[in-house]
């Protein structure tokens, strides 16, 4: 349970901490999922992104109606195939070519494709070993089509780390090290980050006796974890730096990390979920990643996607249904953008 003094401190901080100007050269995006039966049309959604000055969008598969709405929008797009298609890309260059020619080439003159995510949280798992070959074949397909700006990558969950505490002990599981090394080699060639999903909410809500609200929501005024020469005031930085340390251990410390998803739900698991907590986390995270790197990478301003644009009523549980900045009516769940 969040102590009353912590709630008061958080509420006060919201009043005292201004949201940085949205014109401040940020590399910030918001994920757009379609797991709802009452969502607005893609054209309405893309217009909402533009009104909110959100310059980057992540979509989870190539919905033609969304891609049509994105034409000429100026919004940078991160997109991936369905996870179940990855194995075919790994074994068939023709399959990779077909996907690129169907879902990227027809839109490439009107949409800025930034990252093609080959696999969303498939490592660890039975599909994971297909990712390096699939990335290479999609990369070949993009090159054949003359598309040079879009780069391939993948999205890892926290469970890709066998060890994450303290952050300097971060290490990938031995069963996936070979796969991750193959991926990192491709990313290093392209100077492209590996994408990770980072959710302090889940860590905090599952172990509030050991993880404080202040550490989870960027409101700690003193270091909570001291890891050698690195001091951690917030759990987000610690989680990211565990990945940085893991990359160093496989000799790919030059591969950067970007955040594919992070956010905080507003309902479904009180008192950990609330509008106040979500607003506090997301506001403080935005201010943090626009100005600061992590202790291990202090000079690197990390691209970050917030999860997510809308509450989606077809998600599997109530918490998952309540990460949105907006209701399906396009009214804000809380003031933010």
C-alpha cells in the first residue's frame, strides 16, 4: 500500500514539477494498440497524435487502415510483423520479401519507417532462435526494395535477463545468449538499438515490501541502490542498466538500448493502480528521459515509447485494459499531452 505521506508527496510533486515543453527535441513516442471493440477510427487516432505533438508511433502489426491514415502525417513509425510470421522469415527470403513488399514498400514514399521490430517479447521462447535469421532476411528485403532508413531490431521483455540485481550483475540467460549475440551483431552493424519493455509498476506491485513507491515513481530524493560507483534513485534506470550490463558481458556494450514500452495503469489493482500514480510515473519519466541518461550511460538520451494511447477493453485483464492516456472517446484519462 502507498503510505499517505507518499501520496501527499507525489501529489505535491505533480504541482511543482512542470512538464517539459513538447518542442524540446525529445525522442518520445506512444504505442497504439487495437485490442478494443470501441476504439476511434485510425484517421481520428492519427489526428490525435498530431494534436498532441507525438512524433513517434509504435504499432504491433501492419494494419492497412492504420498505415493509410499515417500517410503524409510526418509521424515516425515503428512496426513489426506478427510473432507467428517470424519463423517463415527466418527460413525463406521470399517470405521476407513478400512481407516487405506488401506492408512497407507501398507506403514508403509517404511514411517514415524507423524501426522494424522482428519479434515482440519472443525471447526467451520457442520462436526466439528464429529472430537473427529473420532480421537478416527482412534487412535484405528492405535493401532490395531501396529502403535504407528503416532498421531491423527486436523487443525484449525483462525475462530475457537471468540476473538483474544489482544492475551491474545484469546477464542474459545462458539459453538465449547465442541468440542475443547474433542479434547484437546485426544491431552493431546498423548502429541500431535493441528495444526493451520496462515496467517498474509490475515489480513494485508484486513486491511493495521491498520496492518503495518513491523508487518506482521517480520521487526518491536519495539513492536507493548503490552499485559500485553507480547510484540509483529510480527503478527504471536500474532495470535499463541491467540490460546495458548484460550487453557488456557479451562484448556488445556499444549496442544502445531504447524503450519499446513503459507505463503505469490507472485501475485494476488498487492502491498500486490509480490515476495519480500513473500521472506521477509518466510525467516524471518523461522529464527524466528527455534530460538524463542512466547512471551507466549518462550521456545517452534514450528513445522511449509510452504504453499506451488508449484503454483497450479486449485485453486479458483489468490492469492491462487501463494503461491508456485516453479513453476510446478520445477524452484524456488524465491531463498529460
